[in-house]
């Protein structure tokens, strides 16, 4: 969507809070604040047919602004993304820490069931691959799983024996709506046309070392997705009832890093003529390996089983149902990198080859 006055007000409000709070609390021993910028420029080319909704080639420039501030037991976090394709206030949440290592958040946040999005956010520099798995794509970019929720979230870390620990998260709030070819999450300030239905998500991670990267995760989410736009009158169902069950791994084996998730996505078109369950088995596995101090290689395969038979996926004809990708990431310095990714990709409508080149960075 184009950059509008509303988006400018979003950005001004978030940056004002993120700058003002640390300054106002500068003399307090518990004050903290951080403001990060993640710019990126991506060139991409593919042979997708026009009717599949993909441009044969294009360029996208973007910046993700992520900021946090705190005073004592209170926190504020905001994330704003502006690009040549869109601009949006992706997150704005206010938190309170009633107990050590336990935070209660209210606002708009990333639903915790997705380990990938909870870890990488919107910053391209934070992930080794250029693309993210189709199951983890953002709603406005054709994602099929709700990724943003407006409501309440609780996050907690608990210590176990021998330096191990647990991370537990639960969220409840307003679910996205489904419109023409995309999900539409609840927006701060902006109004939507459609019902505000419930969304719930929970995740538990086992951490063999509380401060390490290795973790095993189990997650579950339930979303009641209403209709908006042209779908209100043009589709013969009332809303979508969706359950998501997931198991994820983020593990280092020697120099190798293994990232993988297996989802079972169950959807029902409520009050449809044929209200049968659509079951989708969705999985991806990514392996990252350093070649030297600056160069790393990565490869990922992802696939959605039973995709051609899913009535739910027909609402997203451009969704990637299979992709095999590989690439290289070269660290130009400690704060910026150049990445290349090649992929063989299948959607519900097309098969094509993709090539992407991206510069990404993190400042300060």
C-alpha cells in the first residue's frame, strides 16, 4: 500500500515514544532504550506467468525500524516497515514485568506460534536466506497463517536444572480477516470492514542452555477468520475456523545450523454447503553452513501436502506450495551483507525459477 499520512503519523508516534522514554529516564539506573534500522535492497527475477500474480522482475527497497524503551517494570516496543511495496506499523506493544523474566504485553504483536517470525521479525539482515518460508509469510504478502494479533500476550522464561530453561508464550486477541487474495490483520487506529473474531496462540520452547540459540518448540493456534471486502458477498461461507499445530527446531550441530518446522493446518469453512475439514501438512527445513569467516551457504526445502485439494488455499492462488532454494551470504562487514538466492518454485497456478540478489544491513 502507498505511504500515507496515517503511516507518517504511526511512524512519528512510535519514534517519539522510543526517543522520549530513554531520554526522560536517562538518570534512572533501570532505564534502557534501543533503536535499530534494518535497510535492504533486493533485485529479483523469475519466469512466472503473468496470471500467477508474479512480476517477471522487480526491485524492492525497504527499511525496518525496530525500537524499544523501558523504565523500571514497564516496556514499550514498536516496529515500522516502509518499502517501495508497502508501509505499515507492524507492531506496537506496551509491556509490564510483574515478575522477573515474565512480561505482559498489550497492543499489536507477532503471534508467538511462529518461531521464525518471533526470532527474525521483519528485519532482512536477521535471517540468512533472502526469502522466508511460505508458511511464515506476512499476511499482506500472501501469507496463509495469521501472523499479527491485536490483544494481550504473556511471555515468560523459567529456569530448569543444569542451565536448561523453558520459554512459554500465550496470546489472545483479534484475528485477521480474509479478503481478496490476502489476510488483513487488525490495525492500530485504522478500521476494518468485517467482524472482530478471536485469535489464540501458545508456544513452549525447551532451551538446553537458557542463553544459547538451541531450542525445541511446540505450538498451537486457533483463529476464527471473518470476511472482508468482496468476499463478504461473493463466497458461500460465514467465516473460517482454523487450528494450527506446530513443532519446530533451531539447533546447531558443529558448524551447521538447522532450522525446521512441521505444521498441521486444519481449516473449516463454517456454514459452507460442504463444511468439510481441509487438512494441510506444511513443512520446511533449512540448513546453514559457514564456508569461512565471511561466507556462508544455505539451502531450504519447503512443501505443502494436499495443496491442490484445499479450498482454503484457493483463496490465495499465489501461495508457494513447494520451493527448493539455495544460496550464499557474504558479510561485507559486521553490519551489512550481500546475499544470493536461487529457487525452483511452485504455486497453485505456475512453476518457475527465481533468482534474487539482496543487500541488507543493521544500524547502529
